[in-house]
C-alpha cells in the first residue's frame, strides 16, 4: 500500500506496476456541519412592501384566468395532458399571443420538426406571429441559446424529449426528466424568464409522467377532456400565484382552440327535455360557478356482478352514495348495473355534487324525472344528512342566469327565495327520497 504515487513496488521490485485504487466511499463525511460554518443569513420580517410579481396577460382570457391573472415572470409552469389533447396547439397560440403583446417568445420543440410546427402555425393563421422557433432536444444547447437570448417566455415541448449529457439514462426516464426540469426551472429563477414545460401523461412506466416534476414548478396545469368531445378543460391543480382548481374552457375547432366564455351554457347545450336519470348540478370550479348535467342509468344486471361505471366523477364517491341510499333510505342497488356520466367531458371533483348524484340515481331507478329547470347541490354525509356547501349565492345566481327557476339545496344553506329561483331545502337524503320521488 502506498499513500502517494510511486514508480516501483516495494514488495516485488517491479516498475510501473502499481495502480491507483480509490478507497471505498465512507458515505457522508463524519464531521458535522457545525465545524465549518457557513455564512449567517439575514433574517427578514414577513411584512414588506414588495410589489406583487409582475404579470403578463396573454390575451387568451381563459388561459390568463387559470394562471391566476396572467403569466408571472421568472416562474415555471407545467402543462400536462394526454397525447393529442391539444397542448402544443394551445401553447403555440399562447406563444403567438404573448409575442404579439410585445414579449420575446421562444418555442422549443423536441417532438416535431420545425417545419411541422410552422405548418400548424399557418393552419392556425399564426404564420406571421413574432415567435422564434427551434427544434432541439439537447438541453445544453437549449440553455446556451436561452442564456444568450434571455427571452421573456420559453416554451419547452416536451420535457420528456429533453436530455442532459451529464445524465446516463435515456430521454424520458425519471432521472432525465427530473434533471431537465431542474435545469430549466433554475434558469427561470435566475434569468427572469417564464418557462412553460409540456408533459405528456403516460400510461406505462417506460416514460416518466409529468407528476415527477410537479413539485419543482410553481404552477401545474392539466389539460383534460374526452377525445370524442370538442371541449377541453385546462385546470390549475397547483398554483403558487393564484387559486388552484381554477378552470379554463376551450373548444377544439378546425382553426385551433377557441375560448368558451360561458361554460355552463356549453355543458347544458345539448340537453333534451327533462329525462329520468338526468339532473343539473350547480357547481363551482375554481372561482367560477359552472352548471353541468349528471346522467345516471340503472338497469338490471345479468346474473353475477353488478357493474358500476363512472365517467367524470369519483368511483369511490359513487359507491358511498349507493351505500348511503341503501343503508339510510332502504333503497337497494344490488343486482342493478349503475352507470353515471357527467355530460360534455367535464370532470367534477366537488363533494357538493353528492346530492345531484343521489337525485340522478333515484330518478333513474324510479324512472321519474325531477321537475324541469331545477338545479341541485349539497354534500351527503354517511348518516344521510345533507350538509351545506360554500358559495350558495354564486350557484343560485348562475342557475338563474341560465333560466333555471328551482333549486334543491341543503337545509343549512344560506339561501333565500326572492330571486327568480325557488329554493327547496333538504335536511336529509330521506327527505329527498320521500318529498321529491315519493319513494322509500
Ligand atoms: P396537439 O396540440 O398536437 O396535441 P398534444 O400536443 O397535446 O399532443 O393537438 C392534436 C390534436 O388536435 C390533433 O388530433 C388534431 C387536433 N387539432 C384540431 O382539431 N384543430 C387544429 O387547428 C389543430 C392544430 C389540431
Ligand atoms: Mg404536442
């Protein structure tokens, strides 16, 4: 053993035979941090007169709303969604809008050739928009370019195609995606650029999904919607600069995504006459009231397992409501297939929809429809009580605006008649069963 370079072996006398061997790592250094001190931090008070971060409006109102009132500089935004849902389309439109508003906008595509993006831009009638484009996946080159250009906004489509030469894994793997996102978010903080990352939701484990970078960015938006529907919903699931759960509603047209200013009208647009199993829920999405239609179908199940199928609502929550109906109201659904659907491709997450779901199930099962022009909302507890929910006024106002004249609401709701909507208060689920459906 030699502690430094040596030309000749002490044991056998041979020259140039000694090779260097690094000792096994001993793990983190044993000496504590306290021995070599860092510099002391200046601790400040919470109160300050810093101005709120400057924002830029893209001019696409639905997008600006979801961002919490515009794009914040030096922030990192993740836009996730299924492949083909319209992420590239929307971000190209956003880049064009921001560019036209005077910002320096850069769009880096790692998925498509530059010619493909140009072709799409022409089809969207944005062929001459002031957006600068590059097709590249090597993050070292991209960062060098961004450092040089210092754009106001940089769109990276998609994070899963980017790779760092310092990471040995394939593009799209968890370590590459994490490392690329880290580099880009720290660039955003360092240089004041707003960086927008696109992330595809993936079904298998080969490619890392957008979830692995959610914690690194300031804002996480998901693009939702059913492939067959033309509606697309952009939902903020995390936002350090605004309310989460805010939604923006778009419609996919032949010339890109169009904003939908009045989503309630859209979600109820192809509603027929009141039908058994159909109930309108007065919901709140973010800061906005949105009416939508719950549709239920109950049919005898062929022998064996009864089916429970849900689109746009939580399956576990449906099971709970079926259990409450059975245990508290004596209305069994055993031996019946139950299908529940939110019309229009909207996903509802509010517990306030419980009462509407229960009403739709009862209405389907009893084959009797609710009175026309009625909206329903309220949360159901396991005891069968209907609990009040927030923003009663906003819900009723929206219902009135769309021509509804009756509402079934929780007993504790702070709602008064008076306006154009007649309010019917339900203390319990049993009361709904008895009063409205005459069953139980
Ligand atoms: P795209 O933005 O490429 O999806 P993503 O980036 O999320 O994978 O959108 C793909 C779909 O959108 C494609 O199936 C065609 C449709 N589309 C339109 O209907 N109209 C249009 O103007 C454009 C550009 C796309
Ligand atoms: Mg794309």
